[in-house]
C-alpha cells in the first residue's frame, strides 16, 4: 500500500535490506546495528553491516566508528532525502550504486568517510549548504564526488579522490550548480 498524497522514492533491490534511522526511542533500526543515544540523536555502529541506511529525521548523526557497510552492487550505502542537519562520519561504504546520496538534503556534514568500489562515490542532487570534509572516494567505477542539478553553497574541504573512472574525474564534478566552495586542499 502506498500513500499517494506526496512524492515518494521507491527502491527496487534484490533483497529487503534498508535500515531506517529515525528520532524515536530506538533510533528506528539503529539498535539492530549499533548504539542509540537519544539525547544527541546519534547512532554509533558496533560492527560491520551489509544494508542500505536511510536517514529519516533531521539532526541524526550516523557514526560509523570505522566499520564498513558493504552492499550488493545496488542501492545506496547511505540515503538522505530532504533532511537537515544530518552528520555521517567515520564510515567505510563499498559495493553500492551510490555510496552516499544526498537528495534535497541541507546543512548536512559528511566527514572522514571512505567510499570505495561503488558505481559513484558521493552524489548530491538539489542539495545545498552541506559540508564534505576529509572524505576519501576511490576505486569507484564512475566519479568520486558528483554535485548536480541546483546544488549550491556546498563546501568541500580536504577530500581525496583517486582511481575513480573515468580517470578524468580526479576532482569533484559539478553540473548545473551554483556558489559551491571547493577548497584547494581537495586532491
């Protein structure tokens, strides 16, 4: 059953494997993969996982604690749609279509993540006012960081991209964007 009064994104995956992080007593599905701190709205992973994560509330922090989220060559490692103030940090993401996808997200921080062996590392679509800091995107079969379609006023500092294909894209790729700040510390 689908409620049709508003827009929805529907994912078709080979297996039901999406975890939802919410602002409730358990952080949604957080307690299945880690520890939930309701006072700070932080989900801290306690081991490696193999599931897409969708963040469904503003102000959620996902702390990967240097663990790995391994996909099945489809879907999103972390998906953030229309949320504000989200933080994703210290997470390795591998074998997804998109490692991290910010779709209409704002004031979100991606920091210290390692995104490798996905189709595309980080994708931003109509996402504004976000900070990407000290992330590494490598060995993705397409671009490391792709900022597109009316994404603006984003700041990229200290990110590293290498061995993404095509090799032409060793820097963030911007298409139809405005006012983005790409610091010279990005390599």
